[in-house]
C-alpha cells in the first residue's frame, strides 16, 4: 500500500538520491558553493577596485630632449637617480622581443597573467627535488614585481605577485605589459629599461640591436649585478649563451645565428648616455618641468659635430677661452645646431654660460648690411672707387684695424678687406638710423649705449648684439634679403617674418657675391661659402658668420667674463672654427643662389660716370664748391602706391619720374639696376618688370643721390 514502509511502518517515501550520501551532500553543498563563489567574485572585484596595481607610479621615467628626428639629445635622471627611458615594443628590434618571450615566458600571448603549466611544473619539481629547479614567473608577474618592488621573497609576496599579474592583465594589452617590462627591467647600477641599457652598453638605440646584443640584454635582468659585463664578463657570456640556446630551440632566431652570436665580443665598458645641447636642454627643463619629452629642431649629427669643433677649437686657443656656435636653415629659420660653450662642465671656461644669448660687441660683422643699403639705394656698384684715407666725421675719426690705409679701393675690395673708413663713409651716406630700421625688419634690436641715438660708431661694433641675433640677420641676408626668425623648438618659433625685406634681393646677392670671394683662413680650404669676420675693441670678442645656399653658421670666440685675449681676431680665431664647423657638421654645401633679375656686376669702365667714384662728404655733398642743390625726387613720392594698369611689362603703362635740383646728366636706377639711358632732362619714364615694392634712385653728375621706395600695382 502506498505510504507504507517496509516492515509495515507508515511514512514519507525518500527520493533515491538521498539513499546515496555523497550525491546528497553535493546537492546540499552546491547552492552554498555557488553563493560562496558569487561572494568571492564580488569580493575580488571589490578588492581589485579598492587595491588596484600602482600603474600610475610606473609612469615615472627620465625626461628626454629630442632632436628633429626624435633621436635622443639628452636625458635627465629620475628623482631616484635612475636612467629609465620610456620604451615601447616599437622601439626595439623584433628579434629581441622574440628572444625575450622564448626565454622568459613562452606562453605569454596565451595566459592571463599566470601560467598554470609553468606553475604546476615548478611546484612538482620543488616537491620531488626539495629545491627550486625552475621558476614560474610570467612576464606579467615580473612587471608586477618591477612596479611594486618588495624586498622579501615570501609566500605572501609571491601570492601578491600572482594577484597583481591578473590585475595587470585585466587592465592592459599584451603590448602595454611588454612596454612596462621594457621600461623597468633592471640592468645593473642605475640603469633601468632596455633603451637605457642599449645606449649604455652599445651606444645605439635598441631598434638596431644585433642578435648577440639582444641576447645579452635578455639575459642581464635576471641577475643584473652579477652579470654586468664590466664586472663579470664570464657570467655575462654564459648567460648570453643560455639565451641563445633557448632562442634557437624555440626558433626565435634563424639557423646558425646562435653560433655566430655566441662568438661576438661583449662590451666591457659602460658608455655615457647622449648629452648634447646641454644649455638648450636645461632651458627646456626649466620652461616645462613636467614634460617628459621636449622636441627641438636640432639635428643630432650636426650638433655632435659642432660641439666637437667648439671643444677642440677652445683647447687650441688656450685657457678661459670659450666658443659658441649657432647654425640655422635660412629657408625655415630652424636652428639645427646650437653650442652655448666649449664644454658645459668646464668651470675654467664658465661653461654653464650660454654665450649664444649674451650681448657683446659685434666688431665689423655688421658692415655687409651697410654696403647692402648703399647698393640698394644705387649709391655704389661693386667696382665703384671709394677712398680709404684718414677722415673726420664731425669729430669721429675711424681707423683701420692694422692702422694703415689703402688709398683708392673698389667697394668690393673695401668690404673683402673689412676696411673701416669706407664703411663709415657709406654709413654716413645712408644714415645710422636707417640701418637700425632694417635690423628691426629682421626682428633684431641691438643694444645701444644708454641714452644714445644710433651714430656712426655702430658700423664698427659700437652696439651690443647676441650671436643668435647676429645669425638671424645673416639668415635674412642668405635668404635673398627676406628676413627669417630663428627658433629651436624650445625658445622662439621659426619662420619667415612678414613685412618688408631686410635688403632687396639684388642688394643681398651683391653682398653674397663679394663675401663668397673672401680668402679662407690659413689652413682651411675654400668651401663655397660667403663669410665675414669681426673683432671687437680690445680683443674681447672674435666673430665669424658664413652661409651657403641653405645654411648659415655663426661663431663667437672669447672669454665669458669679457676679459681681453691679446691677439684674438675674427679672421685668426673664429674663421677657422667656422670653416671646420661647416666641414664637421656633415651637411653638403648648397651653392649660393644665381643672380636675380637686375643683378649685374659691371666693370669699372662700364659704370655710369656718377657711380665710378664715391666721394660724398659727411654733409652729403660732393664738395664745398658744389653749388647746385642735391637732387630730389618729386614724383613719385616716398611710399606711394602707383597703379599702372597691368601685371607685367607688356600690359603696364610706364611711370613718369620727376626730379628737382642736382647737376646733369642724371642716371636713374630701379632696384639697383641702371636704366638704359643717361639723360639731361629732369623728367624720365620707367617701365617696371612687374608689381610689388621697388626702389628708385637718381644720381647726378656730382655723385649725389636720392631714393624713394614705391609699391607698383
């Protein structure tokens, strides 16, 4: 009967599962396990959020100053004194990554932070042998240890590594985990990371490692101090051999590569990390101390060459003498090399002082701009004769550097020989104030003596200018007269300066043509550059600035404390360094530009009579006997905008030119180029080649001139 138990007892019938104790226990425990599992998961999630891995602290790396191509110029140690350069998988040779994974963690791409197979093998080996035979640390676990180091090697510390490895895997991709390892792996001493180690041991970036070099860098982090090749070469060789053997078995490298790499030499001396452009690097750090990568316009090969030239040049010149150099691209204004001193760490030369930015007297280096103005206004041509004799300009009596005089010389000779009296004659004619205005067009404002207006002395160095500003002026001259602003990526933004030209294109070519024929200094060969030298009063500063068709280089030599150096001259001290700088910079010389339209170099006999000789007095007149008033252009007026109804000479109407005063015959010049005819009339006509700014000049029979600048539309 239903409900009756065996033996006649009446009760509830139990299911069959309860007749099996184990199965019943499982069924009873299952809900409990599920609940505990859920609570555990919730607890782990809470713990993971409450105690995340210290990934933000892992971002502490060395600040870097980089060149235009991203190559390291200089690095700064971390606050802990470590060289730790940020490194990613893209920064290293792929063979290194393959060897690293083959040696340290073959299933790195498959596990989730912990490798159960490796862990089980390690435990089994420990149980059976009673000692640790092999480890089970994955790369993720090693990263956990690197970013959260613990001194003790205890079971709780190991368990924390396991948990941290899982946490890291949940947060980062495999490549990001490798990035952390590549940045933090220890390499002995204060070296951390593959990039710092590669630079210190091999002097190269890790993307260019050989198989032998990569194998050594894989082996060192396991025992970085005991395997340092500069202290224990045998241990380093043995460790590298093990890495090569395992890499060969895992096919991480090609056939025969392990054997070839095993016999390669191992470096036994640690190299210094790159330390170029020290002054600029310090400026970058002071300006933006929180930035980890500072990008400059410098080019490391050029910078390295210039620093070597400056260091060697200063050593030849004697104690306390320093050298500064600035090289720039005249088309873009980008500074490609910048040396503030001969040696940043040389206290005897005040190496910490950046002499590219210190204001000093430029000597004769501004003379080319005086001549350029004279060319632009049509006062002279290259073969115009000018007097080099003692002269008195209202009490100012300039003398030549060697205290001698050449008599009658051509303008070309006067500039090449850097004669002082002819330069002051021309400056007196064009006006010191106008010269300063031209400097301002190039965004350069030289320092004048306090409460003094610009006078004739500025032509011989009677003002102050920095090397960087002087190079900026010459960059405009080399850029066909168009001013350009220099910049190095840290201070100043490079680029063309809007506005009017520093000099007309024709005048700039005339100056470059003259300076390109200056004899090179003794012991230097001609390099196809135009250059000028200068020496300040009292032998305190020696200068040389030169340019080809693409780059301009300026050199300053002297004592940072402004002390005199007997015998120090621009030609003898600075010019040899200039030529050596062009040679050691590694750049290919670019030919100087071809003559622009209107740039003609006439023989002396072919010049108009008014340009054959320059003999204006300080008052602007030929002589006291000249009774006629100086010529004056009455039309077009200065600064006029004239519309001639076309865009070229075929469609434009001619412009009528009118003058008053002066002695006939008259020679008209447009942009420094003589018009076809000499006329005795005071009215002429000029047909422009095209629109834009033009300078019109008239010269009378007495050599007196007048100029106006107009804009043709």
